[in-house]
């Protein structure tokens, strides 16, 4: 009895927090709504919904959004999330480019910038990211203090025990100790760093090909080769965070073990160029030029694309047998532009296995990582802002 009595004083605050969260979630997912609509959607009484709205409005999280007209009876006042309550930043750190975007709490990107990555070391790259992020905020007329959470997409896998990034060989010095703390000091105290391909998969899940697909994989072909795995609508990271590091898969043609992985050496951008040269192509070659030549009918370029398709078919076949995805989304700097590859890839997969998930090009292209960072940042920021400004009922008038 004593223990029960000890818990009673906290119950009203807990119930208010639960009700406020339910109302806020409905507005986030369903858009503007009236009090009766919120009551019906949440199962909370109209007076309680009214009190939750008053508290959330006072906290700056919800605002009035006009009235619903055109229906019989009295018009109903509408409420919506106040998108200006806070902002988030998404950062995509790549070997060639650094991309930064800032979004309001409603998910609208209010400013973004892409800049060449010319930094020659980790410290210079952190400073480049900081400068670019602050400039983007200024361009949007946003005080940097209004950015409550940042998500950084980067090659590699963050080791939670050491705080270091593993497998980020394409960014020299990026795996050194203290990097995450330096990014936090340069950007926002609330910051997360995640594998870029995982974020690309989450971007496709939120805004692209994976919107209505619970089980799919995002296969990225660029400087390296990587994969993001979504199962049951959630990103699958694995025991150590390395799920999807398919660049380390061995290949019979790989010629031995490489620090970057046999598949990545063979199927990444550099591997495509090396294959083309070995087959007789010359000049200033890039994957884009090779694919363009293949589309134009160049026999050597088409043979190069077929070889690339065979290598990627190995990955698709293995993943199909283990994960059984409904869809394979092809992205990355090479993959997102490789429509000429798809027919050859389908044929190569069919020659290897009866398990043939559809393979489609990314809908988001080069923006997939950045949009995944924004989507992830919004989830965290909404929770942070709710806890900070509401959530325990302290703002409810006595």
C-alpha cells in the first residue's frame, strides 16, 4: 500500500505525457486535425485532447491551422505541428562531396548545399563540415542554436565501444579517436553518426522506392560497394553494426584478399574502370562514360557492363537466399545512373539462382544519404523537443 501511494503523485503527469504524445503523434503522421478528430484517433476524451493541445501549443509544438469548412454544422478549429519549433541538420560526408541540408520539424528541407570535398585530413574535413553547416543555416535565416540534432552519414561503421569509425578507408584519418566528439563540438551536442549506405536505405524507406516495402535492400555502387538491409520496415544493423558490408565478400576472380575487400575492388568505380582498360578501352575513363558508351552500342563497353553485372549478380543472389527481400534498390554514384546495367543484371541473376527479387534504380539518386539523415534526425529531434518542452505536464496551467 505504501509503495502504491508513493507512485500516485506521478500518475497525473505520466497520463498527461501519454496523452500529449498521442496527440502529437497523430498530428505528425496524419496532418492537421480538429479536436473531435484527434479524440477519435487517439481514444482520448475531447476535454483531455483540449488540455493536451493547450499544453502543446504553450510549449510551441502545436499551432492553430485555421478551420475546417464546407461540412454541415459548425466549422471545427484545426491544429497542426508547428514546423518552426526546431530544426535538424543532415550531413553526407563523401570522398568527392560534402552535402548539408537543414529541415524544419515538419520535414521540409529549408536549405541545402553541396560542396566539393577538398579536405586532406580529418581535422580539415571536420572544419569544412562545420563551416558549410553554419553557412547553410545562415542562408535559411536560422540561428544555429535552433538546430537541435544532427545526423552525419559517413563511410564506415561506428564502434560504440571505442567511438571510432571502422572501414572508412576512403576518407584518410576519418577513423581516428575522438572524431565523433570533434563533430559534436563543431555541430550540435546532440549528434549521431551513421553508415552512409544505411542512411541511404532509410532515405529510400522514407521517401523513395521503399515507401511501401517492408523488406528490401539498398545496394550502393560508387567509390565502394555497400548495402543497407531493411527487414520488417526497420534497418538491420547486425551484431556489430556491419550488416551490409558486402564489399568484403570474396570473389573467385579477386586475386587474393584486399584491405578493401575483393568485391569492392572489382565492382566499385575503380574496378569498373580497370575492367574496361583490361578489355581494351582507352582514354579518360569513368563509369559514367563506360555506361554511356555501352548504351550507344560500343562492344567493349557492353562487355565491361556485362562483367559488372556478373559481379553484382553474385551479391543479389546471396542476399536473395539469406534475406529474401521483396526489392533490391540500386543506388550510389554509379548505381543510380546505371540503367544500362539492369537488363544484364537480371540475366546474370537468372543464370545463378531461381530467387530473383526485382532490381530497380534508386528514386532519390545522390540525395538518398542526405534524406536518410534528415529522416533519422527528425525522429530523434521530435522526441528531444517533446521531452524538453512538454511531456511531463509541467506547462499545463494549474
